């Protein structure tokens, strides 16, 4: 099923992001994680894509198949395009079609000096256009409440996001953020620009100090004072920081839910304990 149909029917979705194991030998271990995650009844699970190598040799599709056929949850497969040509994208799309997988998160991917760019798809919008003209997938796109680092300005970023949506993106999944006010301003700017598809906020519950620092620098996320205080106080107390990180994410999520967001996309980092705790914390919240 297309996740845009689920979104239309439910108005608000709960979804998870997971990453596939790098080695085939680790593929069977993902079942333990998936069975707990799928028990939490997400509306869909998105599976990241390691850009670079041969397009069908990473485990994204294998994990997506498990999600769909073993656990009866809709998968969304991530697909980056910077390092691939049309034939490679076609071969990936063909496998998805054969496997009955209907949802793609169309991404450009990060630049990597060690991997040659094919210069066929320069931006995710080029991939969206290509998929829309040739196939019948539900195509999702990424968005950045704190502005994508290469875009130069907020205005450029939203202009290009509008082009991506006009090309056929039906839902947007956001980069993680720790300050909801930034997300609300971004959502308002999207509406002003005429972007009317659901914008789903991405939340990552952070549970250790090094992970928080890595995320802030990797994703260019603002680190609010009140969160900084928590991390500084409990940096050396693992269990306290776990509790505090969970509470912080839950308070973000509850605030988003009462502010009429179209759903929550949880970056689980393949940690089912985290996902379960978050779901328990919102089980009575509608
Ligand atoms: P684009 O939409 O192409 O935007 C990239 C930059 O180009 C932006 O600054 C944009 O403003 C600008 N731009 C767009 N169009 C134009 C134009 N016509 N002219 C000039 N500038 C333009 N990476 C992975 O490798 N694998 C994953 O599985 C993965 N999953 C992700 C999931 C989510 C929800 C998010 C938010 C990111 C994910 N990423 C993943 C990271 C992503 O690949 C990077 O952030 C990448 O740098 C940008 O990808 P994009 O699709 O947003 O790019």
C-alpha cells in the first residue's frame, strides 16, 4: 500500500527509521529488532540506503521485504541518486516493483570525495521527476527545518523544496531537530510557499552524550539551552542521561502532537528499547 493513502486515511502517522545491516551475515539479527518495532504498530518503517556501492547489493530491499511480508508493515525504501545513472536507478526500481514495494524516499545523498558522482541526477528533484515519469511509486522527500547546509539561504531551500513537491513528492520527512519552534516556523514557511503535502517531523531520542554531540554536528541541529543543561548535568551518568533523553524526546513529541502535526517519524537507530519507551509514553495520547 502507498503510505500517502495511509496518511490520507489516518491524518496522523507514526513511523520509524531503521538502517539495514552492512553484512549479509547480520541480516538475520535484524529480525529481533524488527519484531519489537513492528509490534508497536507503526504505520510505516523507512529503511536507509548506504550510497555508493552497487545499487542492488546493499541490504535495503532485503530488510524492506522482511518488513512487508514477515511483519505486515508498509516499508519505505530510501534511494539516493548522486552516484547512479538511469540504468542503475531502473534496475533498483525494477526489483522494487517485482517485490511489490510501493514507497520510495527519493534523496540526492551526501557528497563523498571517495565516490564518483555520475552527474545524471544532480538533485533529488531530478530523481523524483524520473520516477514520476516512468513508474507508479509513492515518492517521499526529505526536508530540513534548520536549512540544508548547502542551500545558502532559507528562501532558496524552500524554493527548491517546492520544486521537489511540484515534481511529485507526496509526503516530506524532516531532518531531526531538538527545538520545536524551529519546526513550526519551517512548517509555516512551507505553507506560505504553497507546499501543502504533509510535513512529518523527525525526532531522534538521544540517550548518550557522544551521540548528541555527533548528531548536532552531523545534522547541523540547534542544541537548545535547556537540553544542553540536561546533558551537562548527566553526561557521566548513563542511566540518568537515558531517562532524561527519553523525557526530552517525549516532551518534544507531545508538543508536536498537540500542535497538529501530520505524524511523528522516529529515528530509532535500530534501538527497540528506545522506540518502545516512546510508544509507551504516548499510548493514551491522541
Ligand atoms: P536535495 O533535495 O537534492 O537538496 C540538496 C541541496 O540542493 C539543498 O541545499 C537544496 O536546497 C539544493 N537544491 C535542490 N535543488 C536545487 C536546484 N535546482 N538548484 C540549486 N540547488 C538546489 N542519506 C543517505 O545517504 N542515505 C539515506 O538513507 C538517507 N536518508 C535520509 C532521510 C531523511 C529523512 C533525511 C532528512 C536525510 C537523509 N539522508 C540520507 C541524507 C541526505 O542524503 C543528505 O541530507 C543530502 O545532502 C541531501 O539530500 P536531499 O535529497 O535532501 O537533497
